[in-house]
C-alpha cells in the first residue's frame, strides 16, 4: 500500500558523535527524487500548538541537512519487513534528495555481517528488528553513540540504549498465532500458555524462528530464561523442540505459514499476525500467553565507522519522527509506536493488544548473555538441531 508521503520534518539537532566502545552489496535502491532544499518548518504536532524549535536549533538542522546532502548517499540495513523498509527509505530520499539504498536482513544476519566487517561496515545505519542483537553489537563496539534530539519524544527511557547507541521506534508483543480451522479439524484446543506448547497433541504443529538468523527467536530464549530460570528454560526448549515442525529463517516466517495452514501454531510477534488477518486470513487467532510474555523494541542505530555519518545522523532524527513511523501501517506494520508525538495504529488496539501487558524484560542481561544463551540452546537440543533450522 502506498500513499502520498508528508514532506515535512521539523527536528532539532546536536552534532556529538562518538564510538560506543571499541571497533570490533546493499540491494534495492529507492528511486531518486528531487532534493529537498530547506529544513522543514513545522510538523503536524507543532501545528496543533507545540513550540517550534529555536532558531539556533533550526540552523543546526539546516547545517546537518546540507552536510548529509553533500555526502549524497545512505545505505540502510533493515530488519523490519521489507515493505516498511522500502517505504521508509523512499520517504527519506524524497524528503532530502539523498540516494538511499537498502537491504533487508534478519537482525542476527546484520549482527554477524557487521561483526565480520570489523569496523568497516558496508552500510551506514540499521533500521528495525528486535534489540537483543543490537545490544550484542553495542557490547562489541559496533554501534556509534549519538545523542539524538528527537529522542526527547520517546515515551520512556526504557526505549533507548543508556549510552545512546540505539533508539527505539516501535514495540511488538510476543505471542502465538493459531489456525482455528486446523485446530477444529484436529479437535484440539488452542494453547493458552508457554507450557501448553509442549503438550504431545501439538507434535509437528508448531513453528518458531531460528535463533542463528532471527532476533525474534533470541527474544524467545531470553524470555523463557527470565521467566523460568536458565536450567528450567533449557529443559523447556528440549520439550518444545519435539513439537517444532520448522525453525524459519526470519522472525515473521511462522506468521506467514499459519493462515495457509502450513503450520497450525506460530510463535512470533502478534503484529505480524494482525497483518496476515488484514490480508484476508480470518482463520487466525492471536493469543497472549496467560503465564506472561515479553516484547521487542524495534530500534535504529548508526554503524561505527560508517561512510556517511551526517546522512546517518539525519536518518536517526527522521526515524524518531512521525514522518517516518506514522507511515508504518501503510506498509502493513502494526507495532505499537514509542514516540509521544506519533499516531498509534488503531489496528493493534482493535485486536485487544495492550502494549504494557508484558514482563519487566531485563535488557542488560540480554545484552551480556544472549550469545551464550543461544549456544546453550543448541547444546541442550544436541542432535535435534537438524535441518529444520532454516537459513535461507
């Protein structure tokens, strides 16, 4: 779905940009458009009575735009759905006339790629996808510290890295998507809790993503460890694995299989299920586990050592504005937004989701231990870690 995009962006800037720790063929290109020539003066929020940026800050913004336009290019690795990534990049290019290339990769793929590039990243910024791999990148010094002024619109400090290496743009709730027709045909009830998923009646009916390629699966691992404790969580995954039909490459993979009946129960983010329902799959039911669940913070960040730092800074300010996030639903992305001046997608609330009905997720533990927990997961499964784990 595409609509005419708003061409206004009012934000203020500071220019501090330092490394967050030590240093450790993009694809599609958005169509070039006529360059924007001035810093926009006012957003819709300002039109409703908010104070405009001081002249000095507006001047800084103009200077940043000119510096970014002088660099002329930006390369984005995106871990959200490709439709949203494409729309966000196209909008950025239309706003500023900066040639914007992008490639869609799962979060763990991005983390692996920039780790291998060792401080010489082939892209400038990262956009979308859950923050556990972002936090691994912070710990390895792969992301750049940047104090974004538009971060003042975040609804909580919880939605940013404490060292300003990433900023949240949306929040997604983890849960189950089930095919009601298949459940009825099989004469079984829908699961209500995480433990229900290990019942023998669900053998071969469940899909989860691959933690080697998808941040969603890393979040599931971290969530179970935080809810159950490490050893009990590993025992849980051994039982769950007996019911898993396939571990998909991407976190949204299971949601795409539920409606057509290729799997009966998909574990993932419920906004992906909303998208499938609105595409016509009215046989999908969304389930928030009764025993609790967690959430992703979809983020954006600058790669340490990037080629176009000014364009990257401008991207961060753009990504933290309604001019970017309010268009997410046009691309079928229905996550809760974490900016106070953004318009929440009514679709999420219409399906009864509550962005605050989650556990108190320990991001610091995830930052320090995600890599080890994934290793422990595969060690627990042993020989069961087989061809069901997809990487393509």
